[in-house]
C-alpha cells in the first residue's frame, strides 16, 4: 500500500457544495460563488465533480453554469471534502481506498450523511475500498505541507505579538528536528500567515498553505492583504514551471477551511 503525493497527476477533483447554514450564516451565498469560481478554475485542468444536497441542486447549477463540471445529488451535512472523501492509495497497480470513520470532529451533531460519502464515491467510480473504524480527526493543511524534492512548507509569522508566533516557532523546531533525523537533506520553507482578516466580526483562521496542486498551476488563497504579493513570489520561485493563481476565498474561509479543505484530488494511476 502506498499513498500518492498530491503533486502527481489527478484523475479528477471532488468538491462538496456548501450547505451548512449554521456554520456559514449570511456568508453562504458568497462562499458558494467562491466555490463556483474555484471549480471553474479547476475544470480548466481536470474533471470536476461537485456533490450537492437535493434542496441546493438548482442553486448549484445556476451558480456554477459550466457544462464541463458534473453535479451529483447526494445527502450532505457539511462541505469539507478533504475530511469526508476516500483516502486513496496505490496497490498492485490499482487505485484503492480506505474509508475512515468521520464523527463531525467530535462536536457537531450532524455528520452521518458525510460519513457515508466516501463509500458513495468509491461505488460511483468502482474503486475497491475497505472501511476502517478509525476516526480521523481533521488535517493540518493550514500549517504544514510536503511539496516534493525533500521540501516542506510551514506557516510562520514574524509578528511576535501574534498568539500564533511561539506556537509556530515551536512547530517548526519540532518538525525540523524529527524530519532531519529521517533525511538530512530536507528543507523547511516558511510561508507567512496573512494579516488579520475579519468578516462579520469573525477573525478568520487563514493560511496560504491551504492550496491545491494542479498539473500546470497552483490554486492559492488570496486575502487582499500585503502578504499576498510576498507569498505569490515565494510560490513562483518554488514552482517556476507552474502558473500561480491566487483566488479570493475569504468567504469559504469564514466557514473554517479553504481551498485544500473543500477539495479532494483523485489520483491518476
């Protein structure tokens, strides 16, 4: 069994249409527009499948309005595809999946529909899978990300008044110490956090590391702050052969995640 790096070729991208009104509130329509724009950007490079509740399907089709994008009607509780999609791996030259348990992060009561989605996706694409009783508790795509060639991105801030300053400093030291024992050639690259962003009196938990690999480009969050340009230059230097597309996603981020959180790449074998 071997997990497949995200920077390898993709068969398709899976997205869940925002549906949790308690989470998004009045921002849900803006978040859906941003998801639509994200899906259209993705569809330029790989097939896109959007999974959507029946009551939202009309709105989804009107908002997306791209015939290349497939819209699939399912029952959903929320929209964080990275947490509820199959975990794909390669075995015997075949794409397979382990479908882990999902429990709404142990705090949200509505999660049972989301817990069924990985099986639905595997059945749809005829991917062999195993169910696991292990519960996966989220992911770290706001903080840390491997990018290949022994390089890793980690979120950082130079603002020592930030509540994240010492936490991120310690995280970098721990990661660097551990990984360097496994491979002395590793390189840890710091990616600045954006300045504080607030929507409707809510401060966003925002990070540029929450991005998506495409074959010819990277889709990176844009926050309309000073750090946008600095981060663009860092990504362009790291990926000179790719186009860096910075996409406005603050209303998606209002719900708690960003580009990487709302997508799942299905690897191409």
